[in-house]
């Protein structure tokens, strides 16, 4: 796994590529008067912040613009709630999040043990509560051996070959891997999954159906998860993950421009013009665009994106995801003698008990994929009422012992319109890494462009790559 970018390594690469000693000399005007910045970075999430910080460290004048009213993107610590829950990017592995860990250390922040209240789950499957000790022999467990003994949370991993046929982190993009770019449902059946195993895996999948996910993509996910190690390797950031994005933004010489919605990007031989709603267009020599693809689809490019790249932007799917937070008023697990957290095959997804400074912590209901169908078009108030009622139904001990805190619906969020990118069957073979390719003077970043890693680390990786692409051109 590649480590985090260092200034010394960047300068070494620049020297090897015939680079320059100082960027301001090379980043001269853009042909239409003085530019607004050397580089404009669009999007103040992890990818944009990392690109902006790295470019600035090498001497570039960087302007970071953000469409929403806050910094952080899908990193969002709810400081308005008890326990300061992370309603977006949260835990990270000390094994695979090298860029995150390195930058945390350099910012003087502190990683703490994962706040999850234990790694054991009770199960609500086929309408019944099941203790984990009873799961392997339960009449409600319809999975065939040897996968019958595996907790549902880790079930899909049982059907991958060992070792995985991806030799390197980027091997999922190699032509030799195309044989696995088939519906995940077909792959699982070929490797012994019965109908009940398929149903339980689909309950927690990224898409509504396993038919809509590439098995090669899931193999890439599995490879990253295995590399991330055990849950004991997980960490949270003291004070919440927003302390990380806030600290990165504070490193910038120029204040982030918020509420700057980008509608167009026009390139010419001298530079790039970024069109912002209600404002005069901004110009720079280069642009780094980190917008999530559902938003990027609304941006007009002049000249247009190449057909294959435009197709990838239009067709790459995003997972549905809603987070619901509930305050724990009393230790309900003492009544039903189940583990504090719950895995369900129904509407609730995964219900995690999280520790905080509050006496009993809080519940984080993480609803994704098929489970999110009932909630996608509902208001936050209706989602909260329905989730609380459903939790009381499937785990009666919670009735009267939890209280509403907040809902974070990333599917309906205007600045994401989805949670995380994944790939459908055949899309990896068709599009490859085209989402990473620069378009004239516009470079692309965001977790959807990561090649080696995923999630928050993938966002950091992509910002690093985009920054290097620009530095090595100058």
C-alpha cells in the first residue's frame, strides 16, 4: 500500500520529471488578465482538501470552492448532538488508512480506539431475535455449511476464493480481472451460495439487488477489507472526524469559498474558467474537480468530456444510505441479554451501539441498500418515527429506552445525492479508470476515482493523485 505523500518525495519526483523549484514562477497568467488562483479546487471534502493542502505545500496559490454551507463533504460530525456522532466518514483502520493517519499525526490530532460498543451482534433474521451463540444451530439459519457458522455481517467473504485472485490493490482494473466483472449474484451462486445466503447478503449490499453489483467490484472491496485487518485496528478521531477536515481547511492560506455552486467548466489553451451561480466566473491555470458524480452530471464542460468518460460519469451508480441516531436512556440489553448491537435482515440495517461521554452512549442505525427503500422519499421526521417504531418491534427491550436524536439521509442530501460509488456488472471492463483521466486542464478526484483504496482513504488517495498530476505538468 502506498504511503502518504511527503514534501521531500514530491520534490524528488518533480526533479526527476524536470520539475521546477517554485510554482509561482511557472503558474503565470491565464490569458485573460490576472487569474484568481493558480489552481481552483472544487469541493471541500477530503479529496479537495488533500489536493489543496498538497498543492499549497509545493508553493501553489490555491482557491478551494464549495457548493454547500460547510466544509467536510461526507465527513460530518454532528456537534449539535449529544456524543458528537459522526454522520458520515467515521472510523478508519490504522493498517490501510496511511494518508489519514499520517495527516492526523502532522496536524497534532489524536486517534482513539473505535467507539463501537463491542464487535458482537445479536441477529433479527426471518422475524426472530437470535443470540449469536445460537446462530450456527438456529432453525432460523437457512445457510448451508460451512458458511452456516459465519456471522451474517461477514457472510459474503465466505464465497470468495482464498487467496483472492487480485495480486495487487489496483489489479481489479487489469484486463485479466475482467472474468469477474459479472453480476455478484451469479458469482455467489457459482461459489456455493444458496438462496438464503443470497438473501442475507443482499440485505446489506450496496445496491438494491446483487444482480446490479459487479463481482469484481465486490472482490476489490473484500481485498481492501481484508487488508484493513480486524475491528481492533479501527480508530475514531477524538472530537469527531470533522476536527480533521476543519484542521486541513485551517492550513490553507485562503479562506474556503462556501455556497459557490459550480455549473460549468470551460478550458482553453491558457487556463480554465469555472462558472459559479450568482458570481463572476473564476479563472486558474488548472482545476481539480472532486464533485460527486450525481452533481457532476449537471456541470457543463466546454469542450465536452470524451464520450467514454461522460458515459462513466452518467452511469456509475451510488449506494443509498441513511443514518439514524438515537440516544440510549437505559441499558436495554440487560433485559433481553443480547449483545448491544443488532444485525437485521429487514428495514433497519445494522444497529450499532456507540460509546460516548453520555452514560449509555447512543445507537447508530446504518441503513443501506435494499433496506433503505422505505425511507428514501420520506421526511426526516417520518424516518425517525418509523425507525423508532420498527426498532421497538424487532427488539422490544428498546421501547421507552431510546430517544430520537437526528437523521442524516445521504440519498436525499442535495450536495451528494447518494452515499458511495460502486460499479455495476461490466462497468469496470467498459470504463476502467477513465474517471481518473484529466480533461484538458481539469483533473478529477473523489473517492469514486480511487484506484488502490476506498472510502475516506480513497478520497485522500485521489486528492494526492490529482495534485501530483498538476505538479508534474509544470
